[in-house]
C-alpha cells in the first residue's frame, strides 16, 4: 500500500518539485488530502499530454478516470480494466521515469483516496471534475495533426484557466477552511476568499501559458483568442512563423495575469496560520518572478521558455520564510521581486 510519507515524499517530489515544497510547509492535517488531490490531477494531466497515444484513447481514459473517482461503490473489474490501459498505453510510453511511476501506482493512489474522510473525498471529487473536463477540451480543441489552432474567444480562455487552475484555488480555500477553522482572517468572508483563490489560480495558469508559448506552438496549440488575433489583422500561418506578431495580444494577457496575481497577494494577506501563509505564498512569489522574467525577455528567449533559476527559487523560499512572519510582508516581498 502507498503510505502517506510516500505520497508527500518521493512520488510527489518526482512529478512536481515546486508543489512538493509547497505541501511540505503545510500543517500536517492538510498534507495528505492535498497530496492525493494533486497526484490524481497530475495523472489526468499525464493522460492528456501523452501525445504518443491516440486522441480517442486519451479522451476515453480521461472520461474513465473521472468516472472512477466519482462513483461511491468501487468496481473492482472496472478498475482492473482501467489499470491495464494505464500500464499498457501510458506508463510504458512515458519518457519521464517519475510520470511512469505515477501511472504504475495509480491503484495505490486510489486506495489512499478512498481512505480519506467523506468530506475530503467530496471536495476532491468537486475539483477533479472541472480539471478532467479542461483536459478533455484541450485534446478536442488541439488534435495532433500539424496544424496550429487557437481558442476562439477571451471567454474560452477565461473558462479554461478556471477549469484547470481557478477551481483548484477554490478547492484549496474550501478544504483549508474546513480542516483548519482558524486558517483565514475573520474580517473576510469565505465567499470572498474563494473568489480571490479562483483568480490566484487563474493567474498561475496564465503564467504557464505565457511561459510556454514556444512549446505550445510546437504542439499545435495557441491559447490566445482568435478574435483578438484577427483584430490585429493576423493570420495563424504568419503567427506560427513569427510569434512576435502576437505582442499586442500577449501584453493584454500579461496585464490580466498580473491582476489575477494581485488577488493572490490579497489572498495571502488574509491567511492567519503562518505555515499555511508560507505554503500559499510560495507559488505566488515564484509566479510573480516568472512573469517579470517573461516580460523582460526577448522573443527568442520567450520561445525557448523562461523560468526562475534554482538559485532564485531558493532565495524566494528563504525570503518568504521571513516575510510571512508579519502581515503585509509577502506584499512587500512581491513588490521587491517586481523591481529586481
């Protein structure tokens, strides 16, 4: 059986070092449900991104994963059939050893999921449903056929960032409030915290989109809306050859991204528990630093992919440990990072 220390340890660290560091900082009662939720979401992401597997197989596998998580009575035969597909089509085809290990150990992850409290299970089901929907939309919208496609409208991009990340901010907020009643300031409603958490999550997803333009283009994906690209008088073929033509559109979404991350700063300011404040602040500060690097990079650098160095991340972690000791400290650190 998969033990809790493995969920929050080697397996989680392998598939996401940054999220592992975040969870390590959490109060003990939050680590296990958040680790399990993250690993289930990461499994969905791995299924969606395994381009060597046909689109229809990935869509069916995502549907099956989503359904298996939602059913109240476990179906042993149905689970065995699903694990067989995961082993044959997904674990064996991973180039990353940690992703392959995650797919191999999905049965143990499911066992751990069903050992959680009914309330935690309900919350995880609530967040996995939109995540799986977002992953399925990705496959349907961006088939692997050599063509470069875009989302249609700004509303579609806003919906997508909620489906794969904004809902996570809402889930995180609700779970923390239920498991740690003193988690948030009494001066702000849970509904407002949920809203801030949603926008914080959407901001982090926009950082990913802005960071991964080159990678996404190579996979035939452009998340920036066709309506805004067309308004610039651009055709997709010209954009594919020269992504710098997208600068006016991208600058708009950089501003929206920063506005969302500002909500993240407001969110962190309302967290009462210092360990939770630290865990919540880390992705925000790394995201803000990454956005700054993106905005300062030239186009060749952007297309290669921009991210904070290990040294920068280490310094952010150290500085955040001091900043969270006083209210408003993370806000000041965020301002400092934006001018570095």
